[in-house]
């Protein structure tokens, strides 16, 4: 099966939520909201990753920062529609 992938930044802060009194609980509520929104759009959560990213610093410098991202996947459009790519015909022997 072929998949397409969708990567978004993880939430950086929690949000107010009913019953969420600690910072951990507020962050979990923010993360759950993002995961549920993506699931409603047909994306399946795969994993969270921390990846390096080069950012400019000043005029000529750069620094490495680490970014938290969420990785989602869903079946590719052709696979979801139930159609497979047509097989490639064999080339005739030129000899």
C-alpha cells in the first residue's frame, strides 16, 4: 500500500481546557485537539519526532535548533480509490 505523509509542528504551549489544571494537562489537551483535528481530516498519527533545523543567525551565521513535529499518514489517492497503476508493458526484443 502507498501512503502520503503530512508533517506539522507540535504545539508549543498548552491551552485552557475544562478540568486541565496543570501545565501537563493543558499541553495534553492542546495535543489531543491537534491529533483529533488531523484524524477528522483522514490522517493517521504515526509518531512525534525531534529534528534538527538550520536557522539564520545574524548576517552570515547559522545555528541548529531542534523542532518537534508530528507525522501523519493516509493511503495515497490512487490506493484509496482502489485503483492500482497499470503494469508497464515489456519492451519488444530488439535483437
